[in-house]
C-alpha cells in the first residue's frame, strides 16, 4: 500500500512536469536507463516526497521499465494486434537466471482461448496446474481472452495448484459458479413474480415502491419492474455482505446496477437506493482488495455523491424537511468520505485523503453511541436497531430518542393499517367486477391499468369484451367478397359487416354514406391490453405445482428483504472504525507534499 502510494505520487510529479521516462535522456536507444539523469531526478524528488533518494530512484526505475514496455507494447499491438499481458507469477516461478525483480510479460493475440495461454505459461515456466485470475475473477479456459475483458497491458495473476488441489478447486469452482448463477437466476425470477403482482390478492405477498414519506410512487409498469428487480438484487447483495461473502455479493450488486440503468433519472432522484448501491459496490471492492477497480470506484463515488445531493438536497435540507433530522443518514456520508479518503490515498493524493478523513472523524465522533444509553433503551423494550437509529436521530438525547422511536412505531403501524385497508378495498372491487362476469385475472389487470379507478376499469373490460366479440363474430366470406367486388377495402368491408350484423345491403349503404371510409368512432377499439377471457375455471389459475414453486421462490427471496425500512442505515461502524485506524496509520508515515 505504501509502495503504491509512493509510485502514484511519482507518476503525478512526472505528469505535472511532462517528463517521459521511456525516451532519451532517461532511456537510451538500447532501452537501458540513462543512469545520471535518473539519479538526478531521484535526488530532486526525494526531499519533496520526504523519502530517501535510493528508494525514489528504485521506484522511478520501476515506472520507467513499465513505461518502456507499455510504449513498445502499444506499437506492437497497433501494428500486429499482438497484446502484451503482464503475468503475476507464483513465488519461485521464474525463468532460469532471471532477476527476481524483473516483471514477466506474455505476448498473445486476444482472440485465442484462455486454455492456449494456460498451456503456454505452463510450458514456459514449468507449471503443471495453474489458473488465471483477472480482476478477481477466474478466466474460463474455454472462452476467448477478449470476451473475458483481457486487454493489452492487462495484469493476470497466475495461481499454482497441486494435482489433488487442482481437481478439488476445479470441482469447487464449478460448484461455486453454478451456485452463484442459480442464486442470480432465482433472485431475478422471484422478484419478477413479485413485480407482476398488484396487491389484489389478500394472501399473496407483493412489493410497492414508495418515496421517503412512505407514499406509493405511480410509475410506468416496465420502469417499476426494473426498479423492483434492482432493489431485489441490491437487498440480496446486502444480505451476502453481512455474511462477508463479498465476491457473491458483488455479482448481485452489479446486477442491481444494470437494472437501475433502465430507470429514468426522475425516478432515481426520488429515492436514495441508487446512491447507497454505489457505496455498497465500492465497499465490496475494498473488502476484496480489488485495486484494479480503482478508477471504477472513483466514478461510482462521484455518482453516489451526486445522487445524494439530488435526493437529500444541499446540506440535507430536503431530508430534514421530510424526516425532521439527518442523523441516521449521516452514516452514509461517513462511509462515502471514508471511501473517498482511501481511494485518494491509493491515488497518491495524501492531502485529499487527509481532508476527507478529517470529515470522517468528525462524523464518527458524533455517531458513536454511549453503551449505557443503548442499554437503557434496550431495557425499555426497544431493539438494538431502534436504539441506534433513535440515538443518532436525536444526537444522543435519550428522552428524545424514546419519543422518536415511539413515534416511528406509530407511523409504521399507521402505514401498515392503511396498506391493509387499501388491499381490502382493492380485493372487494375485483370481486365486484368478477361478479359482473369478468375473470378475476382480467379484473385485477384492468384495475391496475386504470390506476384504481373502478369506472375506468369497468370500461376497459367492456372494451376488451367488445373487441373480442368483434374478432370472434362469424362473417360470411361470400358477403365480404361482394363488398370487395364493389371496390371497398377488406378491413373496411369486414368492419361494416360487423357493425350491421352481417347484412350486406346495410353494410353497402353504410360504406356509400361515408364514401368508403368509416370515421374513427365507428372503427373497432384497439386490441385490449388484457388477456383473452378464460374459457374454463382451470385456465383461471396456474397449475398447483407451478403455483407452489412460485410461492416457494417468492418466500426465498423475501427472506433477504429487511423487515425494517431503515436497515441500510443501521451500521455499527465497527468495520468503518477498523478502516479509519488503518488510514491513520498509513497517513502518519507520510507528510504533506
């Protein structure tokens, strides 16, 4: 970490002064270093960075070698499409008489299978069983390199395994990949089922999207479906993060990010889920030590900060107006500033890292809770989550915390009561429409399309029935042919016959009165968005086995959903404190530049 910090600072200095180490005078024609010029550069930079000149010179030489290799690699890749891939080999796996500090590179085309590269590395370095890792993911031997995001200058880790270990890891990797894939598929299927439900069935679980006040958001069906899938993947990922299964969690979080991309910006500015997701993704990068994702992490933190600004407002004034305080949400800003501090340090910007860390320490002091006050609240019958959130919302005032928690419970019960009443009213309306002869499925769908308006839903059902009747009416082919012989178009002829009950003379007169073109109000309604009416009770509901499987799947994904709407704010700050102490140790070793 400290070496990367020094290297990042040197790269910044070189960039600022526009020094190109891969060309003279720093690199000779035979690619050897320009020793005197490199030494002068090191002696000039050493006091500025508060590091010994020899250490700076060694770091500069490493940067120079990388620059020369990259420059030559770029030329070769442009001319021949042959990429240069850096190999991070296991300990002891070097060529004969090779300097241990020398980096290893493999030249290869990117349109070849990974297995070909595995074979070449194994033969060249005497490694029998190996696997290749790129950005924390194992490369599949039966897929091309470019398909798996291998690029020119990519860094690929080579892991050596024994015969027994190889077979075991292959089996475990296949099982892990299969399990992860099944988890993603089951999560998606479960939340797809939930996204299609509207709450008309009293006993069926369903999901509803609400704003920060708890009010349902009226959004288009497809956008709602994408948002529910995004939130479902996010909740699953957060559940896995709590179990420290960060690799599997990251797969679900990235799926959530893809679904959020299908939602409109107006919707995302109403809820903070998208911003929280960006934090969770970068927090997972940190846990996996995925330094190769540094640039992506910086972009995600910028998105998170921008999203918080839109949702909460400047200085969180919109949040205070809605919730009365911002104490609970401050944990999100603590994590945001902490991650910004970490990435700034890794990027060599110690000043920015210190600045953000100072914000973190102020927030941490404010959000750290008195254990005695926590115990008092728990003894009064409140949960630890309620106690934490309550104390943070009231800046540690125990009496105000009791009032706040009690108020929150009452508001939650009121929302649940209103929801029960809404579902009951909706079920009654669907039952009424069913008694009028419509299927329960169509009645429910019509009510959803009508945004709960009973009269509008009834009209949708009537239009659907009329359209079905027109489509199914028996028209005499001979009658239609007579109108065609007279020069009328087929679609207009069939409509005229349908309107006149198949009477040819009346249909002819109708068309003559309108000069062969019927007005829009006489044309049949457009195809109904409802499904055709069920012809038998058996078609009304899915099969028992399918229904049972769906219910089990829904129950499975609902287990990962928190029963408390502010669960994502309930951080103990233990992990954050560990990272704070680590950052303080690293920054104490350096001085402001």
